C-alpha cells in the first residue's frame, strides 16, 4: 500500500470481498427458491404416485438450458 | 381507508422494532393517524421501545379472540395523540395467529387509521407469513453485512410469493432501509456501501440510518430517537417518514468529514 493510496483512501477493503461472496451465494439461492409452489406441488404429486406404486421419495429440480426452463422429476421407488 | 405497511427483515436483531417505533412516531408527527401493531407473538418488545410497557392491559390476541374490543386494547402514545399501539401477547406462541382473524383485525384497523405498521417477527415461519399476507407495502430493514443482506433477499422473495396482493397479480410496494451504516468503515472499504446493498437486493431505497450511540440510550429510556432534534439517526428517521408519505426528501450526507491533517496522520 503506497503512501498516496493511503492518503486518498483508495484502499480495497473487505467490503469488495463481501460483495462478491454475497452475489455468488444469492445467485445460487435465488435459483433454488424461485419456485415457491414447489413444496405443495411435490406433496400432491407424491399422493398421486402413491396410489399406483410404492414410492420412497421424489426429487424435483429446475434447470435452465439456454432459453428453456426444465423441471426434472426423479421418482425413487421402494 | 388505511394502508398496511409491514416492517420486516429476515434476520433478527437488525433494528426492525426500533425502526418501526421511530417511523410510527414520525408518521404520527406528520399528521397521520397511525397504529403500530406488534406481531411478534410471544416475544413482545415494541412496547418498551415506545415506552408504553406499563400501560398494557389487553393484547392483539385478546382482540382477535374476542376477549376484549379493539378500543380496550389500543394504547394511546404519551406524546403523539394520533399514535396508537397494539401490543403482542406474551404467553402464546406464533401458531395461534389465524389468517381469517388477522384479515378481520386489519380490515377493522384500516377503517380507523391511515397507516397500520406491522412489526413482523424475524424468520420466515408462521408469524412472519401472517405479517406479510395482507401488506400493501413492505419496508425491508438490512444492516450492511453479509448475513443480513442475504436474509433480506430471501424475505423479499417470500413477500412476492406469499402476500395476498402478489397472489392477486398486484405487487407489494417494497423499499429498503439500510440500518446502522458506519460511514468511516464504508469510506475505508470495510463495509458494504448503500449502492452495494441496493445492487444486490434490486429494490429502491427509502432511507439510510447511520449507526448512532444515542439510539441505545433512547431505547433504554423508551423514547424513540426521532424525538431527539439533534441526533443524526433521528433526522434520518424523520426523512424516511416523509418519504413514506410520498415526499421527495434529500438524503443525509453521511460522508466522513476529515481534515487534511487528520488524513495525513491517521
């Protein structure tokens, strides 16, 4: 850190690190929280599947491939 | 017909109730009929911030359950005659709130008051959902630190998903208040600045409140800092109150004033 940089307060502090970390974590979280109806939908689908077969759990994940949003569902049988 | 403004944050301890108490006084001083409702069921504390803890007889749950009528539960502020307060209950848990009853209460309050300020509990569970369900506007409080901003972002998403207004296809008007900003740290690059926070949250700003020791003593006394003519944070709250009412008000100058010599030798 040069004397002049110090003099004029041009120092890179921890705030820029905070900014980058936040942007990264929020980009990830926003993608996974973007579908607020997910829990309800999952529960309903689970009920329907249970009528026909034995199911342990289902996973639904969302993905964006270029311009297409995809919901992927994985049904895990007992 | 009054409007419901919910004050919320996601993370606890960022100054939600303090902000609400101050804005309640500020809006009342601007001539509005205001009611501050503590929705943090089981963890009452807005009463102490307003200095009204000794006057509580009934609470918001009593009103909703019909144990008393609204006028019996409302407490008039000591100084502002158009400010009223509705306390939270102490001995119930948050799950006692019932959506239909919340709506009924708010509809009644809307007829009596211009502005209904709801103090939402921290977190994203039941109590919080009730506090945002019928909000017309929301004020999201965040301090400039990573955990608070992150939780604020989460809460904004939930407001968009779960409020009645959003479900009707309308939008809840949302603004950010940045609380406890330390200008020296921002200047040094060691604290997120206002721009950083707004960029990340992608919401309009309605106020920045500088960190201020006087807030602590005002809390101790049960006298909202907004009544202190000299405190910078009090001035910040007064300006936010006017902005809420739609006035364009200049922002406080929070830059650090350093003399040349101080800069040389610091």
